[in-house]
C-alpha cells in the first residue's frame, strides 16, 4: 500500500468541494498568537554537504561512555530479529492505515501486542499503544476521573517526574487536581500520608504509584491498592514492563489500570523517542480506554479477521467529546515490542530482568566500596539512588572520565536535601563487570578529589 | 416511527412522561432507530442534580456515542439499572422498558417548553 502526501491537485479539489480559496479559514479557531507563522529555517543545502554537517553533529554524541543512566529508559540486548521485522516495507510506517481492516497483517501485530501485554500485566484489555509512558500515565489518570466522576488524583512523588509533569499539563486547564504523596526514608510511598489524604478533602478518583518507583524501590502495591479501593478510588500502577517478568503483575495486586513506558521491550534508547505508551485496564474500564483497540472476530466466510473495535469514542467520531484528543498509536514501536517479546519468550524475559538485578547488586557493592552508599533502605530491582557528595559536579567530572553516572536527582528533586546529593543509577543485563569497575574507579578518584579540595579550602 | 401522544419531546430526541412531580425520561423510537443497535448505556448516580439541557449520560451504539441531555431540570431519583445488562431494551421498547432516569422536577416544572407529539412528528418527518 503506497503512502504519499496530498498533491497540489488533491488540495485544489478539496478546497473546491469546501468552497474555499485557501486553507487559511480552516485554521480560524486557532488563536494567531499560538500559530507558527512560518519557520525560521536555513536555506537548502546540497545533500553531500548536509550529510557531512549531520555527521559532524552526530559525532558529538558520546557513545563511548560506560552508561549507568536509566531513569525511565533502559538499555537491553536487541535481538536482530527486531530490526529485521520492523524494517520490512509492509510495516514501515508508524500509522494504522485507513481503512485499517485492509491491512490484516498490521492489525494482527497490534492484536498480538495487546495479547502479550495483557499476559504481562495480568489485566484484561490493553490499548493499541500511546505516545509514551508519560502520555499513558496521564490518560490512566483521566480514565479514572471519567469512571469515578471525581476530580482529584493522588500520585506518589516517586513516579517519573516527566510523567507527573505531563499529567499536570493535562490536568490544569481542566481544573483537575493532582496531589503528590511524600515518600519515607526507605524510598517507599508514605502510606500513612496516603490514608490521611484519602480521608480529607474532595473524593479521590485514583491513587497512582510506580513499581518499581522512580527511585528504583519496590512499593507495597497491594497495600496501596487496598487503601485506594477502600476510599472508592481506582488504583493505577505505573509499571516498567521488563520487571513484570519477575515481579507480580498489576492484575494480581488489584490494580485497575497499568500504565508505563514500553521502550525497554526492544526499542533502543533514543533522545526524544519515538517510544511506546502502554495502557492496560480491567474489563470494567474498557469503554474508558482512549485510542485504539484491535479485536479478533470471524468474517462472513467464517475466516479469522482482525478489526478495530469499540471505536465509537474516538475523536474522528466524537470530536471534542472523544475519550482523548491527545492520542496516537505507535504501531511500529508496538511491533518492535511484539517481536522482542516473541523472540525472548517468558524465560528469556525473566533472564533479562534477573540479569539486570544481579548486575545491579554488583554495582551496589562496587559503589559502596568507592564511597557512594545507597540512600534508601527499601528493596530494589535494578536501579537505586546513591549518595555522592557534590553529586552534580561529580557527575560532570565522571563524563570526562568516560562514565555516565546515572541521573543527578537534584534535577528532579531540587528542594529535597537528602536527594540533592543523589545519583540514580541502574544496571541491566548488558552492563559489564568492566564498566562497573570503571565507574567505581572513576568515582573513587573524584570523591577523593572532592575531599582534597575541601581540605585545601579549609 | 412511533410517537406517543401522552409524552412531551425535546429537540434532542428525549421524551418526558410526567407522573405528578416526577418526570420519566428516555429516548424516542426515532432516536433509537437512527442510532442503530445500542450496546452500552452510561447513567448518572441517584441524587445528581440536573439542569435542563445538561448531559446526564451516554448512549453508545455500534456506530456512535451520544450524550443524553436532560429535557427538564430535576434531581435524579431513580435510574433504570436493567439497561446496564440489557441496553438493547432501548431499541426494543424505547417508551417502556427502555426508560432511563426518573427526575424529581423542580417546583412548577411541567415540561411546557417541550414539544407535544404533533410538533415532534413534524420534526422527525422534516429530519
């Protein structure tokens, strides 16, 4: 099936049908102040010169670093089958074709994606995908608001900062309330504070908690869910999909909705994406799920057929009253996740998760010996925060020594005295003993240097 | 399509039957026919106050989802729970078993602003 932009003739024909001279009147609803009004772009360049310029820019990327940065995006071994499959011409578009049912193959891959994620999350229904983990989390909160007809959501502060910021962006113009719950010394969400918040103020639509949370710590999800449900609120689990190979699935501990970032499933870390929003829910919430769902049925001749289903709340039908107007389907990324999961299988995925956990233990010990102990006492899987004096400076110095020392937590929690000198570090199955040794050695030198400078200043 | 003489009608195709100060509300046979097979209905909670014209629920057919608008102001005192399991009752019996909510009407409200059967027949014939 060919994909091409509208031609000048196509546009002229459409304008004629609409009785318009230009397309400008179609944008009348968009205030002039927010229109682009032309882009400030440099002029055209010859292809060879442009390619050379882009190569120079790309060469500035540091691909030589020993990488301990996770914070929502995780490096994993990518089976070559993933790239091989998603590069096929039949699949190589991000979009579901219109009329979608013509493309049975595309619909089947989406159906397989939904089925695999339903198995991983232990929930009944999975959407065809969303932009990313942040968008999926915000949509999960909005689903709960629609389902409960309540307008207040409680979210652990130990959920990915970008997810909470995105949710706030969705919430504030609509007058919806997002409150953050504090965490305890051990890095887990404060259940007493949750109980208090549920007990006062307007009724709560949903409680959101991460598993593992933004500090890498495992939350008491069953208990959080019980407290939420006792107050008539829904429980949203913000998950990392690889971890579900070894942790309890959200459906098992009572989550009504699971949202998360699908990047760890076969998608290489890329600055800015494209990534893959996962959104799963119980059957009771099926009509609140925004975006697309693919179902399986039989056609008139009794053959298996895949179809778009429950489409009546999408924006081409319901316009501004659709379940969501910030919706897409990341079909190509969902295909990558599908091929990744199918290639690894349940045992392979368990090996990935367990391998990362084992490397993370090695990393913890190496860093503790180098003078950077863990901050939180709670159990973790493959990511944790360590205390490093003068963390931002040390982080920058370590890049010069060939180590990307995770995320300085001061960037997410600038007002938290304990986290200000924290680095959030992670290991996965691709982290090597050599990289861990490089990190520990470089850290030893840098932390030592800090002490010497402090002495010198004194 | 059947239009009953003893009911009043909104231009959004809801009907209203007055029983003292209680108004029973549903959608007309014409609306049910136009929507096609109804597969899901979302109704409000008992006790919800509704203004005239306010959306009180959603009706979903195989081809569209539409808001249900209150034909008059009132407080919801009962909803037709049978529709949760059997939304097809709206297609089968729109003026009977397919009723949706009962409203306690505010003082003096009589649905006078709504169309009578004859006016509604005109509307649907024109539409």
